[in-house]
């Protein structure tokens, strides 16, 4: 047994899918604990898993529980994380060793989920939004560990683009520097999470899942470490008007600065504040875009499973 594997608990259904070369899609847990309020968070997590299944892949929601790296959660474990919310530690790369050695719980960010997915042999992961270079990041140096993880760990991530609580331009520059291709699914523009376009261009546009699967396969065959970032615009009917959301985000950032909120607390604060200010409209958009991403990730995983050999 690989020494990493002794820290991993992979649900039997997922382990057998992986050993049989069947498609598996990883899902994160910070989005459950810190990204959405209870009980919508748990309801959404379950719907996301169902969408993955309905599209022919096996879902693997990842978290750290009592120091164990969990690949696949029971309903009880999911409920626990959803109810505990921000009382659970938001776990990124730096947190994993201490949670494991201290037998603690952690909800995994994109970075930490990628690490654990890679240990389990999962190559594809669906979420809503990734972390990036924060606005003002040129001074604060607040750059999410998600970006370095995409640079180094062999897991590709489907997201709804770069949220404008971040500095979209600098986030894209950073990804370019560290060699992460940004793909647009059926779009030339990088989507902006709540809005379907940011005005920035993607590196590569792909119009079908197989094309994306082939590029990922080529990257790994060539030993080019790291992930591909697949950006998938929120369906138009659920998109929020850019001007409107921009104003809400702007006000939320001012409020955050006034309250002195920094570091890992910034994204959860902003998401909650924006949901409050839009009377839940942003939350509905957030839920719909995650479901949309889960479908695309499953489609890519299914297409990629046909490429093996
Ligand atoms: N964006 C969202 N919802 C989220 C997150 C980002 O729309 O829940 C979470 C993800 O887990 C992401 C993390 O990996 O926030 C990034 O946090 P930070 O910027 O502190 O690295
Ligand atoms: Mn940060």
C-alpha cells in the first residue's frame, strides 16, 4: 500500500469505479460549510451528487473528518458538515497535516480537495468558484492557494469562471505564469461566476467535453503537471446583471474592510453578504451554476474514460 493511502478512506463504490476505470467526479466541502447557508448547502450538495450520477459518473465529495481524508461522504457526514458550517475549519493545503495529526475535521477548499482527489486517483473536480488574486492583492498579497494547486496537482477543475470579488485580470495573469490553461466551454470569454462574461478572453475555447478530455489526457501523458481550469458560464436564465452585482460586490468589500475581515474569512464573508443584499438571488445563481458545472464535469469524465489505454 502506498504510504499516502493509509490516511485515505475511499467509499467502496468510488474505489471500485476507480479501479475499473469508470468516471469519477470529485466535489469540495468548503462550499457546503462556508459557501452556502444551512439547509440549502446540504440540499445542494445532494443535488450536485445526483447530477453527477444522472450523467454517468460517480460523485466523490471530499472532506477531512477526525483526521481521516474522506473520499465520498455518507449522508450523516454531509449533514454534519452542513450544520456545523463555519464552525468547521476551512482547510487548504497548509491545514492538512495538522488536521490529520490532530484527528480534526476540515472542510476542504479547492486546493485541499485537489490534493486528496489526486491521492485517490481522481482527475476531475467540479465546483462553483475557485479562489484567486483578491482585489488589492498587489498590496495584501492575498492570493488563494488554489492557484498554486492548479499549477502543481494533476486534477482539472470545472468552475463558473472567476468571481468579480477577485481581481479577474491578475488571477488570469497568475494562471498564465504558472502554466494553467484556461478553457472556455462554448465561450470565448472568461465567465465571471454570477455573470456569464468578464470581458477577458479564455486561452482555449472547447465546444464539446471530449475535446477537453483529450487536452487533459495530452497534458498528463506529457508529464506536464497541474490542472486545466475549465470555465463554464452560468446558464443565461440564472445569470445576474453585471452592473447590479458589481455594485453589491463593491459595497460588500467596503463593509469587509471596515470590519477588518482578512485572509481565509474574506470569501465566506463576501458570499454571505452578497446573498443577503440580493435577497437570496445570488445564492440561487450560485446553486444553479454548481449544478451546471457538475453536469459538465461528469460529461468530461465520461468522455475521458473512453480514452484510456
Ligand atoms: N468561491 C465560491 N464559493 C466557495 C469558495 C470560493 O464561490 O465556497 C471557496 C472554495 O472552497 C475555494 C475557497 O477553494 O473558497 C478559496 O478560499 P481562499 O480564497 O481563502 O483560498
Ligand atoms: Mn486568501
